[in-house]
């Protein structure tokens, strides 16, 4: 019973810690614009 209680407490503390880190930590991804020319077959561009 003691082991189950310890695991439950660690799980609750872990979830609380993850929640705080998600709100406080910088978890937003970096955004970059990607531009790449696209060759379309049959468009008459010499291909």
C-alpha cells in the first residue's frame, strides 16, 4: 500500500510539474518561411 501511495504522489507531482513547465517554459516552435521553385511538367519552361 505504501508503494502505491508513493507512485500516486509522484505521478501527481509529475503532472503538476509538466503543466507548470508547459505554461512557463518556451515551448513554441520556431517558424521559418520556406520557398522552393516547383517545376511543373508540360508548362513550357524548357523541360
